[in-house]
């Protein structure tokens, strides 16, 4: 159906409504980013089209006539419908855009994922990525439950019931605060000493904790943690006070080691703690398209 003759442009109706809301033609013009003379010309053109006087102009300003107020009343729902139309079309585009739901352990989310996602966007600008963050166990549960297409975790072993591939390895280091007695010792710390010492650790389910616990369990039953903290940042802060030693990713501890607020302790016998970074997915559903690209970028940039 064709529009009736004389149907005004939505833009000038929006300007007229702004006059009513702002209280003056000058204020409405500023809201629309135009000069007051330009706004006045547009309103006059609307008046000619509607064959109505919409504004009473005087030396102290302009005000809406009764006809102008009536037109504003008619225009308001029309403009609301136009905005709903634009919002609806945008939503259709959003629904059609490819979406990739990714889950990552906190270490990877904080220190690796930003670079990976930036590189992915350069290749697949149309892909919307949603990132869920948790510990390694939580990430695996999200992937198993279908809450994420792809997971990125760290730990000593591949998780049961998931497909995946190794992206690289991360070194873990023993750290203490400057006031801790180990900060001044010259002798390397043996694995047994480390095992019987209460350490600052992440919560159960953390890939870092699993890696350290597995290595220490080969020597003896590890001591209960000095504290279980929910983030690497909290562990660094606690270790810096001298409360207890911690075993952290060198990547995470690097700023504090450089600043001297954490001290690296050498383990005996050349022991090196390492954990694997791994991408995981449901068995039989290897990543394709943007998901595959993200895994390849992660392996390349690790």
C-alpha cells in the first residue's frame, strides 16, 4: 500500500517531538546537531506540508500551538514504531551472525584469550564470541553439558570424555614473599620439603593445583593447603606478604618477580613443573570454521 500524499518525513517529526520535550526550538536543534535556523526551516516545511501552524514564534522564543501538540501526539507512537522496527531488524542481523561460545580457565582467559580473540576477529570479523570463565573442571563441565562449543584448559592430563589437542606448555615456578625464610636460603628446595609445606593453592578443580598435587604426590602425601584462594591474583597477594609459598605460572608471576615483590625459589634436582594448555570439545565433534581457526591461532601464538 502506498503512503498517503503529504506523509511527512520521520526525521522532521522527531524534531517536532524534541521541541515538545526540550521546551524550545533551540534546545531541540542542539539535540539533533543542527543550527536553530536549520531547525526552523524544517518545521516551516512541515507546516506547509500539513497546512497547519505548529509553532507560535515570538521575540522570547517559540511554543507549540494546539495543532502542534496534537501532531506531536500522533507522531509519538509513529516514531516509537519506527524505533521498534529498526531494533527488530538489528536483532535479525544479530540472530543470523555466527556465534561461537567458548569457555576458558582463568589463566588462559586473562593472559592468552585476548590475543587469540583479536587475531580471530581479524580473520572472522562477523563472528560473535561469548566467553565463559571458570577453573579447568568447570570449563570441562560446560563443554560436556553443551554450554560451550570449545574449551581451553590447563593441567597435566587430557580430561576424560572429551576430545582435544595440546596447544603448548606453561612453566610453573615456586614463589615466596621477600620476608619468607625461603627467600634468603641458598640451598634449592627439595620436592619433599615442598610437599610437606602448606602452600597457597587455587580451589579444587584448578589445572595448576592438579599439576602441582600430582608431582608432589609422587614423593609423599602433600600437606593440606595453607589457604585455598579463588584466583591467581589473590595467591600472588598472599604470597607477597610472606604467608606461605605458592606455585604459579611464570607467565602470571612475571611482573611481581621483576618488581621483587615475589622471589623465585629454585627446586632441587632440576625439577621443572609444567602443565599443558589444551583445547577440548565433545568427542566426535572436532571444531570447524571459526572454532577451528581459534584453535589453530591458539597453537600458533602460544
